[in-house]
C-alpha cells in the first residue's frame, strides 16, 4: 500500500492544491462531457452528408473524435489537480493525428468526387478504362466510381485515384473503331470491294466514317489486309463478331484459301509459319 501511495503522491503534486483547483477540475470535466456530446452530434451530421461512406468508417471517425475530446478534457482537469498530464496529452495527440489522417483521406475522395460530378469527365453508363479494368460506370458517389467489368466484376475506384491517374473514357467520342484481319490467297482485284460491301451491311457498323482496308503484308502465297470499321462505344465485341460471320459467309464460296481473325493476331503470332493462310 505504501508503494501505491507513493506512486499517487508522485503523480499528483498537492503542494499548491486548493479548493479553486478542485472546482476548476470539476468544471472542466463537466465541460468535457458536454463537449463530447456536441462533438459526437457534429461528427454524425458531417459524416451523414458524405454519400457512399461506409457505416463502419463513420462510426470509427465519430468514436475517434469522441475519445480525442474526452482525453484532452481529462488531461486539462488533471492538470488543475497538479497531475503529470504528459502521457494523457500524448495519447490525445496520437488520437488527433489518427483523426486528421482519416479525415484527410475522406476529404481527398470527397473533393475529387465534387470535381468528377461537376466537370463530368465520366458519367453513369460510360465505358471506362482504369488501369487493367475496363467496364461500364454504374455509380458515381462522393467516395468512389463504381465500375462493372464485362466479365461481371464490380470495381470501386477511389475518386482521388480517378483524378490523379489517367482515365480513359471510351464513350465520350460517341464511336469506337475495331479491326479485323483478313488473309487471302490469290487475291483478285475486285475482292476488296466485296469485303468492304460485306462489312458495310453488318448491323452496328457505322457508315460515317466508312470502313476501309489497309494492306499490311504480302507474299507470293497470300495477301494480308487490315479491315477497320466504326461502331457504338460499347458494341465492339458484338459488332466484331457479326463482322467475322458476314465476311466468312461472303468468302466461303471462293476456291482459294482465306482466313479472318478478330482481333488481329499479334506480330509474333504472324511470324509463326501458318498453314496456307
């Protein structure tokens, strides 16, 4: 008991302690109790205005602010009693730093969300590419851009990253271009017109700008053409599939060998000795 009493005596310096100090300590505790209530209400009201904020994050911010005010008030009250408040104030400072860092991350995403919703570089329904993810924007909120990829994965991209990193909007121009490679053995001069006519009749292929053909390789056995055509921003896979089917139907009657690839094979694949085409 003597050791406990000595520890308490060392913690509190009672040499100059009087009634006014005790009264100030009690008043400080009362003010702290009121301050924690008002701080909690203010934090709840402020975080409630942030759309898309997870309830667990909101509770963590409110709880951290509550403990910050409480620890600061207890530290001041103990200071009036002559206590050594450095450890308590240190804890309060640490909690305050955590609150500031948490609020900073939320503020960054909140500010970036305002920029996205006012400048509108991307809107709901746009095809968006961010990093390795490509899909359709399903939601814009004050925290994230919700992206649904074409294989059914939902990606939440923080607003601050969308602003900081390159963002590719495939819907903004209103049209996209796709390519199909056509390889023909014994190409006749009139066959290129037939290829363009076949692709122009495919549903979804835009006629302005019109489809075109580029010669990309030629050797004694075959000619390689790159067919380029335009379509709606999110219709690339469907229109490319229909184009391959239409070209296959148009080229099937020819006697010489032919092949159609969508998308065009990589250069390294083309270097591998193929069959006839």
